[in-house]
C-alpha cells in the first residue's frame, strides 16, 4: 500500500513539472501568434514583403499540419513530437533573425510555424494521459489562459522590447528560449505516468476507465472517419470556433493596433500612436485571459457548455457591432479600452469548444479530434486575414476600408452564433463508437 501511495503521489506531483514545461512551450506559440501586430511593419519596412502575408503564413501552416500531427501523436506519443517541434522553432527563429530579404523572411516564418503547429495537439495528449477526464476543460482553460498571458506580453511589452534591442536581437533571444525549452522537454517530459514508474491516472481514479483508451492504437482512417462522420457533434463547435477565431485574430493579431494607430489621435501620457495601439490590444488580451480561465467554472454553473458559448458569442457579436458602427468615431481612449476588454472577454469563452467536442470521443483518438478541430480553427484565422489583403491597403489604410472589413467580420460572428446554437452537449458521458 505504501508503494502504491508513493507511485500515486509521484504521478500527481510529477505531472505538474511536465505540464509546466509544456505550458511554457505553448506560451511561445501564442506569443508568436499575436506578435505580428507589434512587429510586422518594423520588419517589412526594413527588408520588404507583405505584412499581412507574414501574419497569415502562421495560420495556414498551422492548419495544414494539424491532421498529420494528430495522427502521428496518437501513434508514437507526444514527447518525440514536442522535442522535435521546439528544435524546429529554434531553427526558424534564427533564420528570421538572419533574413536579408523577404524570401528568407517568409522561409523562416514557415519553418518556425511548422514547429509551433506541432505543440498544442501533443500538449492535449499529455493532459489526457496525466489528468482525469473531468479536469480536461479546466486544464485546457489554463493552457489558453497562459496563451493569453503571452498575448498580453506580445502587445505593448513586446513592442517596447523590440524598440530597445531591434527585431533581429528579439528573434535571437526567442531562439535561445525555445532551445532551452527543447532541452527541458527532452530531459523531463514523459508520455505517461508509467514511463517514470508511477501509477496511471485510470489506476488512481477508477471512474476514469476510458483513460486506458488513450494508449490504444486506432487506424488513422477509422479515427478520421469517426470524427468527420459525427455530424453536428463535431462540426458545429468546430465551425463556431472557425468563425470566432477568424474574427478574433483579424483584430487582435493583425489589424486592431493599426486601426487605432492610423484612425485615431489619442493623447495618453505622451505615448506614441504605435504604442497606444498595442496598449489597447493588451486590454483585449487581458479580457480574454480572464474569460478563458473562468469559462469552465461558469459553464459548470450554467450547466451547459453550449449555452455558455452561445451567450458569449452573442456578446461578441454585440462588440463587433460597436466596432463596425462606431469606426472612426468615439475618440475617447477609455471607451475603446473597454470595448477591447469586452472583445477579449466574450471571445475567450469559445475555448470551451475544444472540450465540448472532445467529450464525445474516446481518448484513443483525442489527438485526431483536436487536430481536426484545430485545422478548422486556424483556417478561419488565415482566410479572414487573407481577405483583408484585398480590402485594406496596409501602407495607407482608409477608414472606409476598415469599415468594410469590420462588416465582413460581423457577418462571420453572425454565422458563429448560428452554428454554436446548433451544437450539442454530451450530457450522458458516452462516446461516439469508433468506426471499423
């Protein structure tokens, strides 16, 4: 009994070391996702290129790799993928730091994005293996809240750091950090408790019998067909996040700070327009960090992830309506700071969509589920930013161009509200049968 208790305690303590290392890795992922708003024009003005393309590359690469990563992680385990991914991220950041033309710059962004794309899905697989199923929504909330902390730092703080050490020095520093995390991952991260001689989660919590399924080998085709053939169980929350994430990253990750910098003349403590623009986006990230951290508890109190997401999406639609209808007006800084805060707060509840979809499927195909879900999410981010290339002149944007783009984003959120209303909660605890 003492031995069993010892291995149980080792599982319950060691998992936080593993989770902490991977949270730090995800911090880097989310930081880079939101960084273009603070750095894109600096780099493009220096060596050329299209700033919006620099931003959109991340989303297309991320979307393209989700399914291959999901299938691979379900077969060989997350540690190897995570370790290689962080090495690739390091290589990409150093390529960017050495770029002397836009081709090399794009190449570095592609390489770095390839590594970034291979971190979240293995991270969810680690959570499934090291934590109880009932804790997934809470742990995923911590992950996304950590990402939003990175989103905060990727605004005004990153802008000031880049202004101090230059964008090349910034990417060298980023590469050093990612290389350190790669070494920590190789040294300490393990796929499952048994790899350190400790008890499995399903042995600690008998009610977690499905956790055994996390190690079953399911043929790729069977896993994919199970997910895509599940109807609104998967597709409604996935489509909702597709639309919400597209509208969110259009504003937070690309055009929000530029909109405030070019369309308004705020006078706040003598700060530059560029810094004020990133400061307003920081309010957005703060709001999102709060909602993602509290969303699981709020959904539990409401009694439904579906209802919680739908109500939040209605709030997000209202915020977009304000941005669209009052673009170029209401020049009070604190009004727009409040709008940005509510933008982030309402959009953050969509993080429940991952858990809403995953709860319907066996842990044996959890990597495939999250990979297909992420594919939809990041296509949404890339597509709407690509559309913006043809709507907004990034060198000399006009208010009418922003207004048109905000209207398109508003329509996307309308669609998100519709599909989130049509989504479905798993109230029985059962899972979709894996196709054979």
